[in-house]
C-alpha cells in the first residue's frame, strides 16, 4: 500500500449456523406457545377452584385451542428457522446490512438513530435509523445473537455510537410485583371460599380478570 493510500474497509459477515437458527426458532416458538396457554390454564384452575364443573363442550373448546396453539407454534418455528437460517448480516465502516434472500435492508452509519442491546437467549441488537424528515419513518434492523462472530459484530457497531441496554424494571416496580404476588397467594383462597363462590357473576368476573391479568403479564418485557 503506497503513501497516502487508505486500507480497504473491513467488512464483517455474520450468519447464524443452522443449529443456532433452529435453536433460536424453537425457543421463540415455545415461549409464544406458553404465553398463549398460560391464561387458558389459569382459567381452568380457577373454574375448578370455584367448583364450576366444565361441560364436555368446554373441554372440546379447550382441546381445539390447544391444538390451534400447537399448529401455530409448529408453523412459526418452521418459518423462523427458515428466515434465521437465510439471514446474512454485513457490517463495514459505513453501513450495516441485513439480507434474507432478495430482501435487503440497510442503515447507514451517518443516519444512525439508536443502538439497543436486547439481553437473553432471544436477544441481540436493534439498530434504528434516524427519523426520515420526509416520511417520518424509522428503519429498524433486528440482529440476532448466538452465531459465531457475534462479539465482533457487536464491537464494530458499538463504535458507531452509544450502545443502550434494555434495563431491568425499577426497584419500586419489582417490589410492587412481589407484594402483589404474595398478597394474591395469601388472600385469594379466602376470597374464593368466603365470597366469590357465592356469586356466579363474580366468579365469571374473576375468571375473565385472571385471564386478562396473565395475558398482560406475559406480554410485559
């Protein structure tokens, strides 16, 4: 390389192995299936606790819902494994690009908005562009961790700007959740025995409320 010449830009190519893609897809499908089934399981437990004997039609509906969740999980797993297996990420000094077959998305370093690290087995990096002044849109690239060379990708993008980390809930929120759980475990049996079981309307409200509460809790990240 002669005087005054710059070295060629370093290009990092990152891709999940087939095993890593399958493992991540399987974990995601299982998590979504459990999130869908948890409220249903709680509703069944509450009904049994209230001595409300479900009818055969109810159990048929439960079986149909479980089968639907299983089918959705299987289809979601196959789709995610195929998509993750084809994902190719390239990073250089000027841009990051994510390609899945013919679909290609790029965010240039000069237009970077945010870099967010997502922890956990389904984590990775979320790269967001600055807001487009003409359309108001923000481009987003979700880069999954778990592949060989992930540390190099993370270090390279970390030089672009501040790497934000999705933090844990605040202390007050965590203490509030713990207190609510303890209170629920202590008071719910008395509530069922002394009040709820005497009213069909209140019993139905408890079942619906428990279902909604668990759905909301499962969606909280």
